[in-house]
C-alpha cells in the first residue's frame, strides 16, 4: 500500500502528479587520483621533435689496491644507460544537443563538461598507475599452456621480456634497452631451465605488455603456469614466498615484515626517499586493514586505543614510509575488463588479479612502493597550439568538484567548440593532453634489476 502524504482516495489520487523527477544530477562516487601526483612534471621543450632520450650514468668501480711505484693508474670508465619518452596525445569528447539541454530537467551541457573533466582525471591517473606497475612487475610471468620441446614459448605477459641491455657482450646493446635479438639476448629462467630470449611475437600487434610468444635460443619443455623470470626482473616480494603469483594463498596476508623487506631492498640499492624524506606506499583499503591483524603492529600500539591509527583507521607513517589509501590500486573492479584474468590492451595492466589463471582464483592485492625519481610527466604546453588564426569556441583548464572532492586536471586542455553543424545547435566539448610518463631505469648500479625505484608486495585475500 502507498503511504505517501496524499489521501489515498480514488477520487483524488489521479489528480496528483506522480514520479516527480528532481531537477538535479547527483555526483557518482569518485576515487582520489593519487598515482599521477607521484609524477614529477617537466615541460616538453618546443620544436625538439616528438621523442626525447634521457641518459643516466653508473659509478666507477672503487680501486682498493695500492699503486705500484713508477706505474701510472689505468684510465677508468663508467657504465651508462638511456631511456626515452614519446609525445603522445590523449583525449576524450562528448556532444551536447543544446535544444535538448534547454528543455531537459537539468542542464546537460554543464553536466557533460563536468563528467568529461572527471574522465580526463581518471584516464591520466590510471595511465600513471599502469606505468608504475609495469615497471614494478617487469620480468615476471607464467607459461600459458603445457608446451613440449618448443623454442616459441607462449606466455601470459611479455612485460620485461621484449628489450635487453648487455654491457660487455660483443654486439649487444651497450647503453639503451633495445629490442631482443640473437645479438642482443635476454637471459631468462623458465622453471629452472636457463634460456635466452632472442625475439617475441605479441598476440596484439604492437603490444609489449600483454600475452605473446617468446622466441628462445633453444627448445624447452614447460608445464602450464610454470614461472618465467628475466635476469633483470624487478625485485618482487610475495607474502609466503614463491616464484609466481599462483604461490600466493588466502593465508598470505600483508604484515609489517613484508614492508620491512621492501624498504630494506630500496636502501640496499641506494634508492632515494621522496622529497618529504619517506618512501611512498599506495595500497587498497583491504591491504590497509590486513596490517591491523599483524601481531607486530598490534604490539606496537598496545595501550594506545586513542592513537590516530585506531581513531582514524589510518596508518599514516611507519617504517620509513608514508601510506596512501588508494581505491584505484589494481583490483578486479578497477582494471578492465574486470574479471581479474583477461588482459585488455585498452587498460594494459601487466599482472593477473586472481591467481591460477581463473576468475575464481585467490584475489591478489599489490601495495606499490615508490622512491624519488620513479616517474616523470613530460607535457606539452598546449597554449603553444593557439596561433593568430584564433579558435572557434573557448579553451581552458577544467576545474571539477565532485562530492566535495577537488579533482585536479592540471595541464589538461578543455575545449568547448562553438556549434558548427547546419542548425548551429550541437556543441562539442573535448579534453586533450600531450605528453608521456617515462619510468627511468637504474640498471647501471646496484643489483641486476632493471627498475629499482618501484616495488610491489603481492599478498592474498582471506576467503
């Protein structure tokens, strides 16, 4: 029975308007875009082309032996490496039929511009997320299917297996990471079988992150889901140990000792802290909650029930790290196509989000740790595109507020084009960004890992 304030009488009920549509849009739940904040922004110089190469240097080996009388020292050399950025365009657009906007119950034009600004912020944030995780998971994958005596091995991910740099190897790339070949091989471990990758064939043309075939210098027999690790793979910490994501179980929950292991590896490789003097950790709310189950963490806070960690349910700062609760960390609900297993080149996240290659496998969580200089945002100043020819419409930077949260869209250009159709009543709103986010390599110093300024912990989720 309908218990509204209107008298329930058949004579009056038809006289009352039903299903009033409120004259407002309510904002959607929107995540805080925190990953992009880790990228140091640098303006791309004008008139220098669409690709920029950066160079880094290693250290000169210390000489601990005393010199012989009358013998000159030998000239020393140091290693070097290069990485690059490419100027790419990222954009999105939406059209508004102005007569419809005028008669609609709410202003569609303003709402379209609002939603487009949110799209821009979310797009750029996820690009940075995927770049950071691509570096942190570089050189780790599993075999896709049982394969007997093959030199073309199909694997789950190509990330970290398509380029190599081998100083000291005649004919190999000495400075820059170049495409793998017979002259520029990459050493790999396939379930304790040592081989060299000399080529690759991606399942999706041009994609070097998703599934594909590794061309080896000798045949190998491998079982489905055997691990494959590159010689320069990023140091990766799995709770409970193991060589592949399948080794993570429901009981392998995040603990303080796992964070200590990551920080210790950073310090051993001389990774500098962020300008605030701490490493940064991005983790999802479940990872944060698991820390509170750790006996060490609980002992640390014994008799401190009013401390902010319990009062605000926030870790804040501990073990040399600042912790950011980040609901955009990679989980099934934040990575397309949201099944945890299927790879999409439209959202190129390099890891599996459930293990054993199944949708029903153990959900995998990956807290991300970053040091200073881990990623840069090289951007083009889009005001340079405006010439004396002028523009038709308006151009500016979007400023969006969603549920009281300021959503920064820095260096993004919002273009509102005047109606140019025959009726002059359809307005196009577009966002645009020119730039790239290179993650630098540090292979010339420290251990063998190609990337050292990013790291992840892989842990499970209790059933």
